[in-house]
């Protein structure tokens, strides 16, 4: 009799949970907003949850299912509005941005490094972090980065010229971006371009070639944000993060005696602010920003550059037109790739934007 009662109780609980879950799928229907039919328990992200498609592919498929200015989708049972109309998107990102500063990504309150990631910060803290980093991105600072990027580019061409074997474009650009970001923001050399056994390469493999467990955790950061802090889940490999923090600490120690008045990179910012009352931003906040530049900048840009090269190979006419523009602009700048020269390459900008 007890067994039967327990069985009935379990069935009742499961039935209640299933009812609440499926009822959540009426959210967009009740509001008269089109939504592609969701799957039980998965919503519209079955292919993402099973790692059979990338997020970009899934959202593009959903995007194409309606001509309306927006549509409703479900991340598991969580309702999300997918915007399509450029004017509405522009209003969200500019005029009404103060209402939309919070990201979908969970705020990792249990880990100070992840908590200080811009993409994981909320409203007031996001603004504080952004204001602290703004001095690194003035036009003057960006112009100063050009020489460092040119040095890395010259080294890249030299390393390619030495190789007699086929090369992986994605690997080349990953190493290039690692070296460029490390030079521009930390003024350190990673030796990624010339040393196959560079410790930075190993660390990046841990960050960008995660295990199934890490991929599952990253999915939860988007679809089950309340679980993240309750279970103490970390967005990326903490061993790799620990190594990067160790590197940043050593760089600070070697530069701390320098009298810095105008920060030139993130290490200078750490030194300038080390004795300030900074509303909780401090050393950890700068460490987090340094890690974020690497995590957010390397994989995204190297993937974009790889795809850009693929598209250029497919479209010889576009490639030739772009080549003519680059030659024409560089001739005006005495053959030097400068910040101003790149700004004049409007067709280059259009070509790169066209891959997204």
C-alpha cells in the first residue's frame, strides 16, 4: 500500500511539473506573438542542447521563420523575444539602452573573476566596469596599437614564409590574435607564432576546446541562470584562468616601480588604481578585464578572419576590387599600414561586415 501511495505521489509530482512546463509554452501565444513550435523540455534549442548545431545556425533558422519585426522563442521553457526590425534594435541599443543593459548571461556572483566580466555584469556594475576601461579605447590609444599589430603581422608573414607544409588558417589567426591582444593590452610576448609548445597555446586550447561538461555549463549560463551560482558553476576552465592571472601578476610586479600618469594598457590601469578607493573594481576587476579581452577577442576575431579568407577565395571579383582599394590607399600613405589608412579602406570594412 505504501509503495502504491509513493508511486501515485511521484506521478502527481511529475505530472504537475510537466503541466507547469508545458503551460509556459503558451506565453507568446497568449500575447499574440508568433513563435515557432517548441519541443517539450527543450523549447526551440534542441539542436543547441544536443550540440548538433551552433547557436548562430539555430537562431538564423528561427529568424527566417517569420516576416514580423520580432518573434517569440523559448530557451528550454524560458520565453525570449527575438528582434528583427532594425529600427527597434537601434532604439534598444541607443535611445532606450538604459533599460536593456543587463545581458542574458548569468551573473556569476560566486566567482569574482567572472563577476567582473562585462558580459556577465548587471546595470550599475556594468557601467562602472565600462567607464574604467574606456581610457584604453580612445583614438590615440587605438593609433598606438597599430604599430604593435604591424610588428605581429610582420612576424606572422615571416613564420608563414618559413613553412613548407600546409597551414591551418584558423590556427594561424588564433595565434596571431593571441599575440596581438597580449602585446596591445599587456605589452607581453606569448611566442605563439613561432613556438608550437608555447604555454599560451596550451592555455588557449583549454579555453577554446572545452570538454562536453564545460559546454553544458556554458549552456546553463544562458538557459538556467539561477542554477549557476547555486551549483557554483564556472563559465570556462579555472586552471587556464589561474595561469593568466599569474602572468598578469608577474607583469605588474615588473612594472610597478614605473610612475604611470596616463595608462597605455590594462597593466598601467591596474597600477594607477592600486591605491584608489574604486567601489569594488580594484585588482580583481582589472584581472577579469584582461582575461575577458583574451577570451572574447581571440576566438571571435580569429573565426571571423578565417571565414573572411574563405569568402575572399570564393569571390575572386570581390577579392580583386578589395586588393585595388588596399593598394590605392597604401600608396597615399607611403606604403605604411597606419590607423588612418585602415580607416580609409571603406570597401574592406564592408567586406568584413558582410561575412556576419
